[in-house]
């Protein structure tokens, strides 16, 4: 079975004529965050993981600042910068990236450094590969074997130390941590609500942990990304728990209580739009590919400071809850 959601580079452009606009809101070594009205996109280097809301390129534009504006369509991305530097006009073309610097508001060279100078970066999206997350299942191992694979994942995770966030809960090392002591009961209620298909209860307790933690994507948000990814995957494979609209509504109910970037990722996970590492881990788990699951578990734990570990907590918590359905 193959389930595809075509996302066209950034995952938000509905057709060729539509346009999203916004501003640069965060800059990191290998990525730039672009916040539009209803989502956050990432312009990143090829070093970062593949994701439907990331446009990956071999060269990132230089001298971009927070507050710079951008516009994006299915065909191109343009980031416009205002600086106080005296720039010369020059074209630069490399692969799928076309950068053009131009002087926009100089009265004369003597006063150029005191005038606003526009610098625009253009990225041609027409020939970039479309990111299409998919869950391809050749076969499914028996439920008891899936449970054993999840237990092995826990054991593998226990070999890693020094990760903060919700991860200590997964490996049973959450003593003397006031934040985790407060969060753990909510996670347990979320687990029970998933087992019992009580989605009102699920929404209630999910809203209690969304936004909890530090960082660009707090631990609570990463955890919920793992939860929604597992729910989407399981429902896609077995099609017997809830409709996709229900899942998206649940994601919306918690997404508005956190940052736009986290909300974008939570809503994306509810539609099956996740990093390759996550979708491959789920497929490998249900196919009983123990060796691949072990490798992917390690790689997931390496994502961010604790983001990957928190996602893994959400993945395992959800699947264990689903597979324990009907148990006392």
C-alpha cells in the first residue's frame, strides 16, 4: 500500500497562481525560517533532514536578516533584504538557485551608505524535486511482534544518555524532575484516551502539554508530532480508527496554543507529512525490519537538541497505546 501527499517543495502552495508572503523570523547555521500567514517554511541546506516544509538547496543566501520579507509561489521563492551597505549590481547563478543583487534606492554614490538598498534573492522552484512523503508497506508482522519491536526500541534508547525534554520518561529516568513529574500524568491520560478512542479527552490533555519545554519546538510539541504521525500512519494502514478530518481537527485544537512553527509541524504530522526518518521508522517497525529500526532509532535521537528524542517518545507512546486496546 502506498499513500502519497504531494507537497510541492514547501507543502503549502495549492496551485501555480497562488502566492504566500511573510517575513524571515529565525536564522540558523543551516536554515532560515520563513513565516507566512498560516505556516512556517524552512529554507535549508542539504545537511538538514528532508521534510515537506523544507526547501533544501546547495547554497543558502547570505546576509539575510530577521524581518526581511519574502514571497513564494509554486515556481519561485524571493527574499528581499534592505541593508545600509553600498552594493554593486551582480548576477549569480548556480544549479537551481538564482541570486540577483540590485541597487534600488540610491540617489548617488556619495550618499549610498545612508540610503536603503534592496537586495533580492530568487530561488527557482520549477525544477526542484517534489517532496512526496509515503508509507509503503509490503507486509505487516503480527501485533505481538510489533510490540516486541517497540520494546527493543526502548532498550536501544536506554543506551543513549544526556538528552533532556520528555526523553527521560521513555527510559525510566525521570525521578527528581519537577517538570516531568507534572507532565507525566498528562502523557498517561493521552495514552489512555488513544487506547479508548476518547478524542475529547485526548484534546484536553494534549492542550496541557503543548508548548511545554524550551527551544524553537518545545518538547510537548515534538511529542505531539510523534503522536499525530503514529495516529496517521496506523489509521492509513488499517483505516479503522477515525477520519482524516477528525485527526486534522485534533491537530488544529492544540496547534493554536503554540508557536506558528510548531503548529505547522503538528498539523503536518496529522496529514502524514513528516521527516523521512520518521516515516521510514514506522514502515520498518511494522515490517519487522529490526536492523533498520535500530539504525533509524539512533538517527532520530540525533535530531536537534532533544526534538528527535521527544518525537520518539510520542511515536512509541501512541503505538503502545493503540496496540494495548482492549486490555485492562
